[in-house]
C-alpha cells in the first residue's frame, strides 16, 4: 500500500514527481532517502519490516533517517528505556537519528546511552545538553555527490519535557541553520537535507517561512505532528513526513545533474509497513476494578481517568488539592488493570510533585485549564477543593478558603504542557511517576467514582 503526491495534474495517488529546477529529465546521480518518524517504540526489525526496507533500498545510494520520538511510547519501550528501539535502527541500517522531544523522557543519562548504542549519527544541532553542544550534521557521499544531513531538535523543548537534574538549552532553528548551512556548503555539500522534529505547520512556526530563508536546503523531513505527507513542494524545498507509530516508511528519490551538480528532481511516496504482531499481555496484575474505565468522548468535569489521577496524586503527597487534565477521550480500558494496561492509561513519564500556591495563584492555574474546556475533548478533574464558576466558566471562588494551598500536579503541567499553560514556579518533584502513583492508589483499593468538584452558578435570564 502506498501514498503518493504528484505535480502532474492528471495523475492521482501514484508515484508522483515534483520538479524544481528543470522540467525535463536530466541524466545524473540518483539518491534514495528512506525516512521514519514518531515511531514511539513501535519500530522493530522483523523480517517483514526488513523486507520492505530492502525492497526500497538502492545499494550504495541510500540514506536512512529517523526524525525522532523513537525510544518512548510503548510498554516494552518503557521497560527497556528504548534499547530495543535503537537496536532496531541498527538492524535496519539507519544512518541518522534526529532527537525528538520524547527521546529525553527517560533522562539525559538514558538518552546519551541510546546515542552511544546507535551506530549512525544522532543529531540535534540546536540543543546543548548540560552546556555541551549536540552533533549538528553529517556528510555522506554517493557517486561523488556529497549529501549533508542537518538534524534539529525542538526549539521549544523546555516546555515539552521535564528535565530534572540536567539542562537543555534550545536555539531557534533559524539561528542554528544560519550557523550550520554555511559550514556544510563550505564542506562541499551538493545536496542539503534538513531532518527536524517538527511539522510543516507547527507551533514554532511555518516550515515554508523557515525554508525561504535557506534556499540551499533541498529536502526537509519532518516529524512530531504525526501527519502522513508523501511530499509537497513550496519555497524551493521538498517536504515529506512519514506518519507515526511505524505505520509508514517514507521513500524520497533525489536526482542530481552530473554536469551542474544541482538537484533536478525530487519525488516522494509512503510505503505501508507491516503491522506489529499482537502482544500477549503477561505483565503483572495491578488491580481488578469493579467496572471498565471508559473516558467520555467530549469534555467533562467528571472524567474518571482524570479524577483517578488527581485523587492518586493527592493521596501520594498529602496535598490540600490536586488537579489533572487530559484529552484522552472515547477510550475503553478493561476492569482487569495490568501494568501494560496502566501504561496505556498514562503512557508518559510525568512525575508527581507539589507547589505551594496562594489562593490567587491556584485560581489562575485552574482558570487556564478551565479555559481549555473550549477545546474538546479536554477534561479536567480537581481533588480536595470545590471550584465555583459562573456560566462562562470564570472562577468566582475556591472552597475551602485558605491563604495558601499545597497543590499536587504533574511535571508536565509544571513546565507549561507544551506551551498551553503558564509554567508553575516552586514545583518540587516526588520522583514518583504519575503512572506509579495511580498504580499504588488502585492497588490499595481506593478507586471510586468521580465526585463533583465544579459548581457552576446559573445566570439569571434578564430578558423580558
């Protein structure tokens, strides 16, 4: 199964070619680029997967690149901290791995261990980890044609992942490329590829605006947004992105004119990768609940999954209040909760912590989360206090009234949750993951239905 784009208007969904600098075919070197992204621990080097890679590889003329979020996202990856995911890259012959935001979820030591295990080049040219610059680019050569691959991590990494015990200094992609592109040109690169963990339209900005500043870049491979893009052209650059969760292998062909050394054609398509075999759940039983845990499709103040998280955090910390919000809607978890099922409920490595907040500060924090109710299916639960709000969800009072509250929440909320909320100062982590906190809470038999924490005052109808 393949997905394709094309420049020729009368051809649809089959092997399409975008032409940049010429409208006729010219003889020259052809380079194949295979790419994946956002596999989240789901990529494995099974014989079936290896055969797809082999079928699309031209010996001696192929680059294989991953655009990040590789080592986190499945129960098995959580168990081995992504070691098997990196082993799969090595077995499949990957040349480049660009860091994604979730690749730091297990901490700096684990990330650097995975980088050391990877046989190719691990790139994040706009990151400094504990003050040390990460590798930015690697040069390859095919039939005398030099191809430079530049790797970029997220420029907003500091609001994407909690970094206890180490620092991540992020440079904007534009500033980093202004340094790096002249370097690779001076090294003789005829083709420049940018592999980045960002989409073509991203919270950090438009790829097309970025590409317009650097016309020497020929191909951009993207990630993070999980979109499936065989290829599109704009601003003199070709863009492709290979979906997520090892569902697709991106295949890009680059033709370079022998005489001029310039790129003449780029084409792109997506090839389906085989589905992973079913997993037998042999993980440890956490608890047998009295009922299945189903999350509502739409926003609600009584999402049982959110409520359980908030209650578990407050139970762990003894805080005056706790809150948890999320978008996991329309999911159905079995009553038999194993460690694997628990991971599915809370798949990230967020830690539980507390901060001391004044009444005004707590009101401001919860107000930001209530404002997200406009983005269905975002749900919020609060334990330990009651929140009064008017018909427009503006908080009018929190009970009981205290001068200060010790509030429990996650490290992800503390750093601003991907920039959606204001960071919360004074956060002190317990070192316990949210998943483990919920597991302890459920195992202790404390699971209970969500209770009403939000009271909305009905507005009087003043119309006559």
